């Protein structure tokens, strides 16, 4: 399976990847405010740009290693960041 209970590194990796999806989705909390007010000033752009940058680099690394455990959360993060 994806999570091997006998392997601490796999368990930590799974928890970190789950946390990444929440981290990458966090800016979506402000979308209701943006849509209601028609004003995107509440979006913290430096955090958004750094998130895109971080996700892109990790995705490239995952592609280079062809590692789905790295690629899947970062494709999700990049998709959420571009939404």
C-alpha cells in the first residue's frame, strides 16, 4: 500500500504530503471574500508567488525522479495555486 506501517519514513512522508495539500489549498479561504467584494487585495501575493515557485521546483524534482509520491501533491498544489 501507499502507507507502510512498518516504515517510519513512509508514514512521515504520507503525513507531510497530506499537510502540503492543506498548505497549498489555504489561499482558497480568501476566495469567498474576493468573489463577494470583487477585490483581490486580501490575497497575499508574495506568499502566493513563493508557493507557486516551491511547488514548481518540487514538481520538477518529482518528474526527474519519476516519483508519484512527490508529483501528486505538487500537481495538486500547482492546480490549487493557479485556481
